[in-house]
C-alpha cells in the first residue's frame, strides 16, 4: 500500500466524536477498531522499512568503514514524513475503507 497517496493529514486533526461513532454507535468500539487497524498499518510500514534498509546492512564491526549512504538517508526521510499510523487508520475509518465485524453481535442475531 502506498501510504504517501493517502488523504490523511500529517499533523494531528481535531475530530468530531459523533462522526466517529456514527457507524458503530459506540465511540469506544470505533476507537478500538481504529487502534487495531493502526497497529496493522504500523507493522506494514515497519516491515517495508526493514526490508528496504536490509539492503544497506553492514556486517562489519569496524568503525573506520562507517560512511554516509545518501539512498539510506532518503529512505529514512521518506518514512519520517509519512502520516502516523493512527492518522492513516482514522482516515480509513472515516472513508469507510475498514472492514470490521463483531462476532458477539453475530451470535446474538442467530
């Protein structure tokens, strides 16, 4: 997933609580859904970053061979400028791009 193309804000945004709990009817449930999605996004970003930085890994312990790698710095800056996973997850929730279900409610309906 390309997180740079997301419409999420880079900075913290004040949100109306009533807008967040429209879909679930409970603000705590909405926050739990956003938190779980945020953890998923965080893991995806971390895996992507680790995979890209693994190419630059040096297995020598010599301090004399430490050098500045321009590509590595650019990759790090790219990931630093991304919106935080919480902001990405909140935007996805507001846009209706998160699939969620409550198994306890499904059992009650049957």
